[in-house]
C-alpha cells in the first residue's frame, strides 16, 4: 500500500494503472449502491448536503475525468503522512512492525 502511495506522489502512474483504479472505484461504488439501506443513506446524505446527483452521473464523470497529473496533485496534497493499520487477532512480533 505504501509503495502505491509513493508512486502516486511521484507521478509514476501508467495509463493501465489509472484505468484499473478507475474501474475498481466505480465498480465498488455502484455495486455498493444496490442495497436498499445504502440507497436510502445516499439519498438522505444527498438531501442533507444538497447534492443533486441521484444517479451518480456526476461522480462517474469526475472519476472518468481523473488523469495522472490530477491524481499526483491529490496524492501530494492529501497523502503527506499516510498511516497503515493492520488489525489481527494474532500476535505480531514488534520487530516486524
């Protein structure tokens, strides 16, 4: 995960990587919207925040318009001090961390 963050911050993003990431984001978003509880929550939040995008078209357009330069800018702005958290019920040796 950290190597992906570093690659994004350095602008080392191929077209294939970008297309794969877009497909993953869109797949997870729109499959997640299929359940009634998720759809109700989305509609409630859209109403609360005055977002007029019930079909997700604006979200789709914004994801599709993302390019490598924009991704690099976002990564440099928001991923300054990323933290990785691993949750496990198994003990982990401190030297591994």
